[in-house]
C-alpha cells in the first residue's frame, strides 16, 4: 500500500510540474527528476521482491506446490517424497513463467528510465 501512495504522490507532482512548464521551463526538470526517481524506486522494489520471493521463499512455495498436487490429483505425499527430484524439476518449470513476468516488469521500468534520461539529454521532452 505504501508503494502505491508513494507512486500516487510522485505522479501528482509529475503532472503538477508538467502543467507548470508553461510558467517556467525549469519545472520540466522537476518532472523529469520525479519520474526518474519513481522509476528507480520501483526498480528497487521489484528487484528486492524478486530476491525475496525466489531466494528466501522457495522452500515455502515448493511445499505449497506439493500440497496443491496432493489436493488436485491422486498423488500422495509419500510418492512425492520418493520421487522428490522429479517433482522439484516440475516445480522449477512452473516457476519459469512467474520469473519471466517479474523480469519483464523490471525491463519495462528500466526501459522507461532509459527513455526519460535519453529524452532529457536530447532536449525533446517538452
């Protein structure tokens, strides 16, 4: 919730400084600053969330995966324990899509940051 409040405040400041651009051209630099700041902030949030989810919470996710297998199919926990390597491999395959989505989110934020910085240096922003 805090992330969205910070984002809403930053977007309000970006819009305000963008509208005040007609009063003084220097306000556009404030808008660029807040846009770049919010991109860096979200990049930090996404990277820290990725590390927390896929490094620290992996065992918990695997246990939930095993529980859902037991509930949704005829597999028992004993069968999972016997063939643990096979089920770990299947679990890692299911994580590929989730990881790809998280990495794409990070790449979109990096793309936005690069585009605003390049527009800043070329002077074609406003």
